[in-house]
C-alpha cells in the first residue's frame, strides 16, 4: 500500500482541511502533478483520471506517517466507502505522481465519481492558483 498521498484541493497547505495532514499524520514531500483533469465544483475541486489527454492536476505529495489511521479519516472526509465504492462521492486510487524535479512516486489520490454537469474545468489544473485569481 502506498505511504504517499497526492492532494489537489482543500487538503493542500493553507487550505481549510489541511489540518488533517498535521505533523503527526503526514510529512510534506513536495509539489507535483498527476495525469488528469480538474474541475471547480464551487466548494471544492474534483479531479478525474484522464490519461488520454495531455493534461495534469497540480498539487502536493505528502508521506502518510500512519496510513492505517489517517486514510480512514480522509476516506470519511472525501465520502469514500471502500466497501461500496459505487456509492462514493470520491474514489481513492493509486496512481503515479511526478514531483518537481522529476522524481516519481506511487500515491493515493481521490478521484471524483459523479457527473460533472455544470462544473468549470480549471485549465492549468491548479485549484489554489485558480481560487486566488
């Protein structure tokens, strides 16, 4: 199981839910990206996996210090039910992230599972930058 987590929205440093990645729970590794597309849903962003397009989702990689304790908390926050993923808002999956500098790591990431309907795509894949403009 991956000991690393890729976050792209409200769990990033300086964002409202980052407290769940406290110094006791996780260690910041660096900025990075995954293959995918990012959408603004208003209150939070939604990443979808899209390896066919040349687009990326920008975010951060954190090393989980106690993944067996931290992941269930994050699953609850993200609306992911491991036993019934089809009913989940997000789905946690392992993918490859590329850190600035080129290092690649296997990471957990939460992908959105519902229809995107009126969501706005974030062109550069960076939710924090998008929100600050």
